[in-house]
C-alpha cells in the first residue's frame, strides 16, 4: 500500500466545483497552507468550506475566500487579527455563513466520521443558534439535536505520515485535523515528513491510515501567523 | 467432482474478491481463515474491533503477548504500518463506513439481506459482541456459511426465524455450494459448484434463486 | 477609598476562589488575566479549547511557536504534565463536566443566570467560538465584568435583551464593584466595595440584590 | 498536583455498596486485575459492572462475580474460554444482564464522558436489542436512539502514568480504558510505572489527566490469560 502522492497539485486535482471541503487548523496552527494554495491554483468554484475560522490576512483560507472560490462557510469564529477578506464579502452578501458553536462543530464532524447521524447536546439550548432545531429532555434537562457533518474532501496537516496514511500531529496543530480525516470521503494530508511504514510507533499514531487517502510531503510548511506578519498574499 | 466446499475452500473463494488495499474485518472463528488465502500481490489491511489496524498472523507458541490480541482473544502480531486505537475510534471505523468489507458467519440469511448470526433463541447466555455494528457501515457485508444446517435445512431463507443481527445488510453469500448476491430483495445466483444441478441447489435453498445473468462454475483449489 | 476595581483587580479576586488542583478554562481577553493571580501554593491546571491542558505563560518575544497557541491564538508555553488532544476530546472535557471552573466575560447577566456574551445584535459578522459550550459542563461558570456598561447602564439585569449564550448557566459574577452569586433565580450579594453604599450599588444593578447572609467587604490589593 | 496513591486497597476504598463500576479491558488485555482483586478484598455488594465481557476462569472480573459482589452486568459478550462463573449465576437467575452491541457500548460510554445524553446509531435497528428504544429516520435510513452510560468509578489499566494522571496504554490493552476514564466520576488507574510530570511526551498522552482521579503503580501486572492457563483463582 502506498498512499503517498508527489505534489500538492496532484492531490487536490480531484476537487470539483461545488465540493464540500473540510480544512483543518485552528487559526494558523495545523492549517495546511500549501494544500490550500494548491487548491487556489486548481480553482474549483462554489466550494462549501468547513473550518473553525474564516481566515486571516491574505493567505491560506482568507486567500481561498478572496479568490471567490467559496460560496458557503461553516465555522464557529469568523474573527481574527485581520478578517477583512471574509468580513467584506459577508457584509456585501457574497458568502453564506453557518455559525456553529465550536464544540458542536467538533462533535458534528466526529459524528460524521463515526456514523452517528444525530446527537443531543446542551450547547446552544435557548439561544438563536438552536432555532428550528429539535429539542428533547433527558433527566429533566433540555438538549438540542445536532446533525453530523461530512465532506467530500478534507485538507489536513500532519507532522509525520507513512505510506499507509498513518499520521501524527505537531503540538496543538492537532485540533480539528484528526476529526476531519474521519469525516471526509477523501482525506488529503500534507505532512512535514513521510517515513517508511513501521517508523511511526503504532501506539503513537493519532490518525490511523484508514481515514486517509493521500499523503504529500511538504517539508518546512508555512505558518499562517508568520506569513501574515510578513504581510504575504497568495497568489 | 467436488460436492461441497470445505470451510477453508469457502474462505479461499471469499478471499479472491478482496481488492488490493482493502480494509477488512473478519468475524471470529471460520471467517478468520480468509486472511491466509489473500491472493499474492494484493494487500488487505485487517481491522479488529479491539483496536488494531494491520495486524498479522498468530505468533509462534510461547511468543504470545496477551495485550496483542484480536477480537477472538487470540494472540496476533503486527505488520509494519500498524496502529492502535480505543474502542470508540475502532467502531467509528466500522459504523462510519470506513471498512471496505466485513465478513461474518451466519445462522440464517434472508433474501432481503437480513442476517441472523448472534442468537439461536432464548435459552443459554446471549452474547452479541460487535456483529450488530459490523453489519452496518462496511461497504460490503459478506457471509460465509455452509449452504444448509447440520440437519440439512436451508440457511438461506425467505425470512429469518432466528433473532436478527441486522436488517437488509448482507450483500454477498459464499456457501459450501454457491456464490449468491443479495439484490433488490432477491437471492441472485452468481456461481455454483459444477457437480450440483440447479434444481438440487434450489431445493436446498429456502427462497428463489434468481438468475438474471450467466452462472459461473465455482472452482476452488484443493486446500 | 477604591470606587471601582480595575480589570486586573477583578481578575485577582476571581483567582482567589480557584481551589488547588482545579481545572480551569479562561475565556479569551480579560478573563485570561486570572492565570497570573493564582494564589501561591495553589496550582490550577489551565485548559484551552484548541487542545492543551496545563499550558503556561506566553513565551519571550521571538520564541513563539505558532503550533503552540491558546484559544485566543496567542502563543503559550507548556508546563510539565501537559497534554495535547483533538477538538472533540477537548470539548468532551468541557461538555462532559470535567472542568471545575469556566471564567468568561459578559455583555449582560440576568438574575436567572442567563448569560449574553457573544453578540451585540444583528449587525456585523457574528462569531461564537466555544462560549456556548463552556457555559455548559463546568462545575462553576463565573463571569468577570464591569458592573455597568460604558454609558453607565446595568450589565446585571432582570432579563437579557441581547442574544443569549446560555440559559441559567452563571453561578457567580465578579464585577468592578461586587461579588454576586446567582441562586434560585436571584442575585445574591456576597461582597461589595466598602466605598459603595448599598443603595448606590442597587441603583447600578438591573435586578434586586438579595442579602440572605452577611455582606463582606470586597478588598483587593493595588495591582 | 499529585494523584498518586500508595496502594490498590486505598484506591478502591471509596467504592460503596450499590456503586456502578466500569472496568477496562477486552478479555484479559488491558484488564486491571490487581485493582479488581483489591475490590474483592474490599467487598462492596450489589455492584453494577460495565465491561465488554463477563470474565474468564476464577480471577479478575470472574472472581468478582464469583464472590457475589455483582448484581448487574452491562456487557456485549459474556462468553469466553471459561465463562462458567457468570453462566452458572446467570442461568440460576442470580445476576442481571444488559446486553449491548460492542460498538454501541463503546459509544455510550464515550457519550457519558463527553456530555452527550443520547445519540442515534444504525446498530441494532430491527433487532431484539432495539426493542422499546426510540427510532428516528435520517435521510431515509432508520436509527436507534441510545443513551449515555456513566459510572461512579472506573478501574482501568495503563502503562505509564504521571502525578497529573496523564496515561499511556500498552498495545491493544487500550480498548475501553480511555473511554471509561472519561465516563466515571472517579477514575482509578493502575499503571506499570509512575513517571515524573513531563516524562510523558504531551503528544503521546492518550488519557489526559483531567479524566483521572487516582494513579497506583503496579509493576509487572498480572495478565488474566496467563493466570487462567495456570488455573489460578482469587482469593
């Protein structure tokens, strides 16, 4: 088995117009910048993107939005140090936003990966974000029914990867990445280093390869925070 | 001419349908034999409910590590590229549709795809394990079984009389006599042993065997 | 005499209530200041939504690692005994009731414990983050806030007029003037600045301040 | 912070009559034999025990049942090489059994730990094990509503532990242990070795210490399979 792919361009080539794409990362930590930039080069339109945020500056997710490729964003916190790209487009009515509490977003993605079509959570009960949703009481407390989230593709960022698709993550770069790997039909992982099968201790694997379809080595990946401090823009 | 396949031969036949790179869960007991007949050049990655991907054969006697076991509590070994995970992640793989094939045993399979393989009735101690999970989520749910019970009654039936494991879940049945698909609520005969006449096979089957296409000879090596 | 606590002083007061060994989540912004006032000899373990337990202070400028950040996207460091985990496990800690204390900011808190802290209305871009999760599950949900808005209106009210973060969730409020518990649908005054007469405090509060027990002087060091 | 405790006896002392106790392990792998034996010595009655199995031979969980301390068992597979203790008691009507499909058992325990009071699963739909349960349809497919499982105590087995309660596990001894740690009010972990805080790489922690209340070092822990091959019995 060999899930390694030579280039980010080849990896994102199957992503078509209208696809739903989960993108890992929390702010810039664990964000697969090189895969996002390859997706911009590829250029599919009308994407629905699932990410915790809405991008920052003019690179990564913000650049994807700036290029007009995203028609809907599902996220918990579309604010950042410089959320201008998303903010301007949203206020102009150019992009749809589905706002989801962060823990509910994580759990909905996990549910998608785990074959759980719906679950109940206390989060959001009695708030605007539960409007129109089914409510149920358990032991006298009220809960909101939430649905799974799945995607056609996930673009994620790992630290080590092997030809079976087993992955590790770097520190808090883990965040949504392992969950999105579970919830997408086609998970594309960029990793800092591809190692031979067996080099990752089976106890240290965070994402087992069954959840991953492609692995691309991107040594010394860019950090969104660093790019933005340099006022970088893509393309 | 072969009048009936052995369990090993049924397992061999099932193994021929496993694609290169497939993620496969083999039920406890007889289905476990499928692993050793994996065709050369095609790599299957085996999953076990208790939290291992890419495990291999049993270790040599005396070399067992009892924290490295499969769902049948038998000692196994690891292949390069293996991974450990907890039970919730393990069943996320199952229920979430990430397995390509699950292969289970059966007491009865109905023409609508219903499977009964966990309970023979109210007496004794009931036990279900992961069977009810495994029949959901895998892209293909295959059954390995003798074509008839020990006393000659059909195991392939119109409707299961035994407690169900899952409703409408089986996609293919490998029996001691034939290979049969479940499609649109019917048994569809794909292959049969050349030595078994069609009418005899039908007589041993509790529901109609449909034949919309050609029927291939089921040929399996001596094992 | 002090007529109003600074944000740092409010944070200091909140820190005095954190027990040794408590697991604590501090909201983005002003509540983050609580960490630096943890009393000597009492160790709190800080949790951040993006998957770290037991993180410490910001690194020296230039020493930041941008994969090691908190929920406010600020660079942090690790203490011995830290752990990383993914977002679903992180919110299992929150929603599952494993945190001892969550400390958040507020636009409004109602006497029934309702909290509004994520939206000031329909204009602009809405953003919620983890606030709606954090108000559920933690054993204590405390709020840090100025007692009144910038234009002098009460932030402690009978019913919130702004969009809610959670219903009946707040247990204690640390304000620039007082410490107030939410009990059985009422504000219960526990401590107040000696310089503020009771009737003045009541006038600055949008719902009745109950006084079932003694009211302690709220005394906080200069910081 | 120091969650270490000197003895298994001290660790299980708070477990009272009528308590619900999750016990980790799958068969003998990852089973906290020494904690179970300490619980037998302690002797609380009418326990409800949650485990995947029903014990094997006359040690560990089988011994706990044999001593008459368990009034109800929640499990998926009460069969083993030698399930005589449970089988005899069950057939004599001396113990209640709640049979749960294995994946549903795991997910119910995780739900208990994650604050999810109920979820929907395809597992068991149309079977005896779904009788009396709420059914719902999502996208034309039928699902069974299952409830969370929580416990007063969890007895689990790890490999390394630190004073903060951070844990790792040994190979497939992981199984239900990390889930039960999440779902119990009081999680007691035996580990082969207690190491100083900071010795477990934060990326290698499987159970973060927030889920663990006590850690006891049990060097060279017994394996149920080995004890049974020696025909051991406890006490």
